[in-house]
C-alpha cells in the first residue's frame, strides 16, 4: 500500500486549541505517526520569545 502524508486534527499540548498535524504512514508498524510537533503557532511563538529573554 503506497500511503503518503495526511493532515489530522489534534489538540495543542500547551493551550488545547485544535490544530492540523501532518502524519506519515510508517510501514514498519503499519500505522500513522505524527511528523510535526503538536504545538500551535501562538504557543510556539511565545516559547521562542521567552527563550530570547
């Protein structure tokens, strides 16, 4: 089976807002796995700003 990538809805691990996460099919485990972090853009931006301080 030739599976590509797909987008699924997941909740941000910081604020709980629903975001789209890219998944890829892993043939070794015959299941889909997340290939992006489960953090929304606002939480990511806030973490980057806090890192600079």
